């Protein structure tokens, strides 16, 4: 019997862009990749287990809606366990902030992919070579050899085994996308230091004022125990591109959970002081992908 050759690398393409899918099929197949294209982002999570891809390519529309939140979360979890994630959109203004949310190694405009389809699988400089898909079943291993026979020991020489440490709970990778306030217990509403990460799928969000820029507003922190109005806070803010900064802020408004607010989360708006220019630009780019809360004092 002739031994089977190596299995091809698998790429899972998610999105409704027929021209990009056709270009990827033509060129990735010649490069030795096996391609799977699905139109609906809602099927991504079960397909990651079924296909066990080495690369995941998300084809975003010009204006992604909230239905892409679950797909970006699943992509970020896949990236953490070794799957190569690439995000493609009609323009870089859309693709760059969402690529950071998805943990993508590459963000490409649609025109770049159509002109150079193999750019989606080219390794970034210094990147490690592709490994086996973390979703694939592990190869069978031969059973270990039996331990050598030992002479029976006297009863007095038998030492009871040391107790095993308690098993550590599995880490919830999905919970890493949306962190709540962590530095102070929730039972103490008068917080002075808070940490908050704003992402495409978090209940935390930015809010803007009359200029529709974040420097006229601040950050909305989702919490059931907001501090009183006027409380000064030291905020450790995590942005969607992975960068963090520490700024001072003051609580300017409080939104309580009620029938009037409906599904809107309860929390407080914190006016941020002395935001650096690079942070204002990064947040304003993020607001192109996720609309902010509008609040005028």
C-alpha cells in the first residue's frame, strides 16, 4: 500500500464576497491549501470545530452590524490558540479597528486581496512557521512501556502517595474580551481606581458630546454599583488595538437600570482628562466601527 501524502493546510473563509472567494479559491488551491467558504458568520463557531482550520479569513461588509460580534469573539479565541486570523474589508478605516478586536495577524483592504490573493497567507516578517491546527484531533500515540517489575516491599516501607493539588479551572477565553471593573470589590461603590476594556462586543462603550469626538465625552463604564456624581477616578483604559493607558476622570452622569432604558446597561459616564493625541485618534477610528453613546451635559 502506498503511504498517504501530507494533508493540505485548511483555510476557512467567512463572508459574502463572491469575487474575493473566487480569487482565493483559484490561488490558494494552487498553493496547496484546502479552502472552505461559508456565507454566514453565525456558523463560525461550530465550523471551527468541524473544519479545524489553520487559517481563518473574515470578509467583512462595508458597514458591519452587531451580528458580526460573535464571529469576532470566536476569531479572537481561535487566534489565542494558534489559528492564523486575517480580516478583509472594503476599506482600511473599517478593517483596522475590527482586526484588533479579532486578534488578527493581518488586516487587508479588499482591493489588496483581489490584486494579490496570496497576501492573506504570507507570513509576517519574523513570524513562526505554521503549526498543526489546534482544533484537529491529536495523533494516536503508542502506549507507554510497562514499568519494570519490583520486588514486593515490606509493609513498613510503603509510603502513601502525596495528595494531588486541586485541579485548576479552565480559563474562559471568551471572558477575556470583555473585562469588568477589577481593582475594587463590587460591594464598595466608592471606587477610586478602575480598569475597563472597551471592545466591539463589551457593554462598556465610549460616549461623545456636541463635537461627536471622544475628547468632548469620555468612557461609559457598565456597572450595577456606579460611584456618586463628581467622584474622581484613576482609569486604566484598554483600547481595542491592545494598547492601554492610565488617565484621570470624573463621574459626570449615572444611568440606572429601568424599564425606560430597556436593554441598555446600567453604569456611569466618566469624563477623561488629558487624553493624549494618539489615544483620541485611536478611539475616533474605533467609533467608525461601533457607534458611541451621545450625551450632552
